[in-house]
C-alpha cells in the first residue's frame, strides 16, 4: 500500500452537528480508506457496488457498462489490493496507549521517546489542500518523523494536542491559540505507529473547529 493520499478525517463521536459530519463504522479505518482511494475508478465502483451494497454482478455490469465477468475481475482485483495491504492492527485499547504516548512525547519535545513509539519505516503524509502549509512530501523513517513533529512544536509555542477518535480509531487533534490546526490519524501495529495521516486543510477541518 502506498498511503500517499489523505482521506478526509471523520469523527466517530463528539460535538458538532451530525449533518455536517460523516461518521464511519469503526471497522472502516483510515488505512482502509487509503487502499480504497488507491484503486482504479472501475475497481472502486465494482467493489463498492458488489461488496458494500450487495449488487449482483449483472446489475453492476449494467451500471458500469462492462460485462459481468469483467466486473467480477475488477472486484477480485480490488479485494487483492485489500488483502495485500491488510496487516494485523493493534487492539483499540493498545492503539490508544501508543497514541497517548506519541502525544506526551510530542508535547515534551522528546525525540528519543517518539522514535521509540514509531516503526523504523513509519510514513507520515500531510494534506494542506493548497490552502495552508503542510509537509511537501511524505516523511519516512522514525527519526525523521520524530524530528519533524518536535520542530513543529518548537515553532508553535503553546501547541495543544488533544486525544480524539478519528475514523473510529485513536487519533489526535492539534490546536493553537484556540484554533484547530490539524487532525492526525494513526495506523498502529503492535507497539509501533506505522502510518500517520495529518490533515491541515481548513475546509476538511470545519467539523473539528
């Protein structure tokens, strides 16, 4: 899986008008959404119609303008992507502990503690939507990600990091001077963070304000 895009974060529970918020089932993780976005449009349509909405392949074929056999192949290809990307995730309680550790180490500006919580091959991706500054490209490696986070904290005195549920998983909301500046989603396996998705696009952060 190449988590190079950042899906819009949604909140499982919390304040705000439900009409202004997309809530996702807890089984729909940020990692799953990234894999979904990595599919070709045809794969994604076939997968969603057949496996999510339970359309039979003949009906999927009518909608997408392909044969039932071709639609079956598309859905199979989509499932293959999911299987290849799927690795065991930590239980929610353990993930929460790891994310809390990241929060505490980040606020303490403790690079060594952060490195200890990050997978050596961790990958962090940011989305500013062209509206605000964000990391210009994915950052890879525990020490590189840890130093990036600490650098952010040093450049923004008074940064407040709050634990929240993001897309059904433990996540963090970053606030500065009373304004929500970023929402972070995490993919945790075992004792380590494997992926971090940071959304800074103000349009996507409106439900979190």
